[in-house]
């Protein structure tokens, strides 16, 4: 009898220790250090509106776990509802993909300290933003130089500055297009085409679209890019 009881206890412990089986496309786990009260709201972009698809309520424990339906890779917005406290650092954009992802961050520096693992598309998105920031910084420097020169009454060539601005913008566009083309086997490629260089000339968008892998072309952003290019081609032909 004691042996039977021992076996039953062991089986019960093993059953309780087993991780809950994942039932949806994406399991998100994580920890927001310092988060005791409030909520984490998860949204997806539907047309031009961010719509809430899930939320996690915190009540003393900063760790969280949630599952959402995510048939294909997609950019999600994770936004903190801090309750009574106010902070500008409340939103984190994450390029999620089916499977399991983990987010480790901090309440006070929610975006700045975020470490996201489990998504190759998000890794590429982070890499893309880092490269893009170089051109954004150059554009800011050129704008500040013009403002400072005017304020201090210094000699300033507006033509040269505008030429540098135009050249930097062009390099920024080419960086985005080349990054998308070089990573056409990931959903980050059509996303960049749609949300970073949508007003680029059609041949550039065609280059990205034609390079997409079959799986990416069939996924959400791949279909959206194909539809967008088709609509633009028809609109330009009608002019």
C-alpha cells in the first residue's frame, strides 16, 4: 500500500510540474522588473488602427505569460498601462512570429532595456533600426547645422545643405530597400517595403516583391505588398 501511495504521489508531482501545453500560435513569456500593478496591452495594426488583442494584468508578480493567435509573423505593439504612474517609455514594438518568445525588460526603461528573444524577424528588425539610425542622425545633424547657422548669423550655403539632405535621404531609402531585398526570406522584407519605403518607385518595390520566398509571399505582409503594388500600378496607369 505504501508503494502504491508513493507512486501516486510521484505521478501527481510530475503532472503538476509539467508545463502547460501551448494551445495558440504564439506563447509570450517575460518579466518586467519592478512591475507590480498595472497591465500589459498587446495590439496589432488593422489597416491604420491599433486594435487590442490581449492584455496581461499584474498584481504583485512582475513575470507574465500569455498566448495569442498569430498565424504568420506580424508587428505587435506592447504597451504598458502603469495605472497611476506616468512615463513616456510605455511602448515596445515587437516583430512577433509563431512559436515562443521571451521579453525581459524593466518598468522604468521598458523600451530601452528590452531584450527580446525567440523571433528571427525581430532580430532583423533590431538590426535594421540600428543601421537606419545612422542616416536619421545625419539628417538631424544637417538640420541642426542650418538652424544654428541662421541663429548665429554665420555664412551658410542652403544649396549645399539641401544637396546633402537629399543625398542622405536617398542613401537611407537605398539602405532600406537593400536590407529588405537581402532578407527576402523573412517577413521583415515586405514589412519594410510597406511601412518604410512605400512611396519608393515601383521598380524598387517590384525588386523586393519578386525576391520574396514563397512562404513570405503567402504570409500577411507578402500578400499586402503584392496588393499594394498592384493598386499603385493601376492608379499610376490611370493618370
